[in-house]
């Protein structure tokens, strides 16, 4: 389902998601959601695949990705989620600076390197491989072992 709940009233969105969940259970089928709505991801998914500039950058169990992201792009997405009670007067929501590169003008090395606040020389030396972080959790980042991108560290 490609952005199945975009621009829907929250009540209708909940009904659609409930219906999809019921169909999934009744028919024993898998559903692939393509969405930017991380709330839907946490509600509906068991596994998540995070893509950036057409490339898988992190994948794994949804709870592990949200609790222990290893890719700076994933951590940036998670930290940009608005949270009730966390807004300070006059403070803006967190965003990821810059723009997604054109697929015809990809940077050398990591595709996220031009926007990453953790970039170093190694990030521009070839495209990083998708590495196993733990069972079922893979990440494409040359620096993932050096970084603490947990929700507490990022916020």
C-alpha cells in the first residue's frame, strides 16, 4: 500500500488501518506499506526498511529501529517526529538539513553524506555495504559502530 492514509482524517485513517489489519489476519497475508508516516509504521509494522535516495540504509524489527537506530538518516527521521509536551515556546521542530541528492548526481560514498552531521572522510570512500548490526537488523553506514544515535542521545 503506497501512502494508504495520506491526507485522510485521523478517524478515517484509523478505520482504514483497522480494516487492513483485519484483512491481513483473516487472509494470512503480508502488507508492504510505503509511507512517510512513522506513526503508521509503529502501529502496523513488525519490520521496517528505511530508504534514502533509492537505497536501503537500515532495516530491522520496528521496535529495534526506533529504539536503537544506527544510521544518521533513520535517527533524523525519528527525532523529527512531533511529540506532545516536548515543544518549547518558539522552538521549531527538528529537521534534517539540506535536500535529497538527484539520482543522476549522487555523492561519492554514502548517499546521505552531504546532509549528515556525523560525516567523516571514510563516508566519501566508496558506497558502504549493508552490514549486520544484530540478528535481523542491518545498516548501511561506515560509522555506525562509533555513533550513539539512540532517541535519548539524539533528542
